[in-house]
């Protein structure tokens, strides 16, 4: 993760002193799908191939990718395009395509203890050091198979989904954990990726919950310590079936 050092003046305990902080570097990248620019994203400069692959999948533009290359600030994705809908500013904080959310079908179940363990894994040293990053993890088969940190919570989800796509991991057997809140746009990304269980340390919104319910996604929020709240499709969490 690219960092810089910056000086500031800190007020603490009634005193002002000079401090040097570690500051994360944000950059701007263009994502092109089959030669057409589909997004301009502010992001950190790591896992850019994963960012491109995950973005086109999470926005419903493609289900698989053929190749991804990075040339300067351009992320070049080649994939069979599924959706050509117009864009809008999404509730996830970035560009969003009006492709709708796919319906997730999966018989995956996990235990409450796994929810807690996955939540504890939503951590990177860069996230702790800078205080300016979101984090996401992808859990499959009892282990963390992808992890990402970024200035944008939507980018972290794109990056771990892209990592799974590039590695050929079956996403219907995965659980995604992240730090950011879960409005409609974020939940739609997870549904389009075909991931059945979404765990967040933060809150959702009414439309985030409605989207998860309609798309077949188990939405778990406020996952902190030994507690969490399941809003939709609780049957995927052992002991929560109604």
C-alpha cells in the first residue's frame, strides 16, 4: 500500500503538538470493458486487475472475465458483456449500472461462530495504520481466500470478487465480510457476484435490506465482538431458521 508522511497539529489533553501521520495515497483509474470506458474510480493502486474484474462482475456487466491488463492508469478488461444499461451515482459511493440485481441460489450455511471468525478477519495492517481505508475479505471452504483494503468500500468488494474470478473460485460457496455500510448498491454488487452471505461490521439501509431479501442474499450487519444481526434469509445461519 502506497503511503506518504504528512505533518499536522494535534490537540489532545488541552495541549497542541506537532505530529507526523501515515497518510494513504489515493489515485484515479479508468476501467475499460472491451475497449469502452465503463468507470473512472478513485482507488488505491493495489490489486488493480482484481478491481477491474470485480467491477464488471459486481455491476452486472459480465459474469466471467477472459483477461485483465493494467496499462498506466487504465485497467483493460475483456469479457462477454451482459448489460448495456445507463450509469448513475450509486448508493455504494461509486458509479453504478442500472442492470438490476441477480438472484442468488446457494445451499451454503455457516455457524454463528464462523460469522464471528470472519468478522475478526476483516482487518489489514494498512487499515489499522492509516485509519483511512475500508477492508473486505472473502471466505471459502474454511479459510480466507482473498483480502483487500481501499479508500472506497465498494472497491474492496470489487477487489475480492475479482480475485475470486481470476482464481476460478466458486463464488456461490463464499462468504463476503466487509467494514462498510450496506445500502442497495453494495448489496447489489454481492448479489451480482453470486455470493450468498454478506457480513458487515456496519449498518444497512431499508433499500439494502429490501435488495438482499429480493436477491436471496443473507445480510448480516452490526457484526462486532460476539454479536450480530441477521436481516434477511436467516436460514443460512445455523440456529436462525424460522
